[in-house]
């Protein structure tokens, strides 16, 4: 069955490949955008430019505000919050219960 399915969907392989590449690129871009090292580097670059007189303090404050807004509202949508990878990385998820098969009620499940 897998071989037959693979042959039938072979014309769509380039689309699946492009989709996979886009997902990888989007994931990398998102991780770089929210990486604390990159955020700190941006803020330090703004401070350096303001100290050198390349930008005004008001322009620096505005740019810093944009960086901080990007962290708190990644899509510009006030209802969304940024992904919190570090806080949830160590958490364990509850195990998923799966039915082993058979009809409902046959193994003591609901409805019996």
C-alpha cells in the first residue's frame, strides 16, 4: 500500500519538498528572531550607534521599543504572545491514552 501511495503521489513530491524546506527556513528564522543573544546584540548595536552619534537618542529609543514589541507581540497582534521555549522545554507532557482497538465498551471503556 505504501508503494502504491508513493507512486500515485509522486507528481506532488516537489510540492512536499518545497513545503519541508519552507518549514525549516521559517523555524530557523523564528528561532533567530527570538534568540536572546541576537536581541541583546541588536540592543547593544543601537546603544553603540547612539553613543557614536550615528542616530539620535530618540531614534534609539524608538528602535529599542520596536525590538521589545517584537518580543512581546511577534505578529503585531496584541492578543498573541511570543513562544516560550525555555520555560516549557523541561516540562513533561502527560501521556496520551490510545485505544487498543475493538468496539466501544469491549475493553471496559466508556459506554459499558
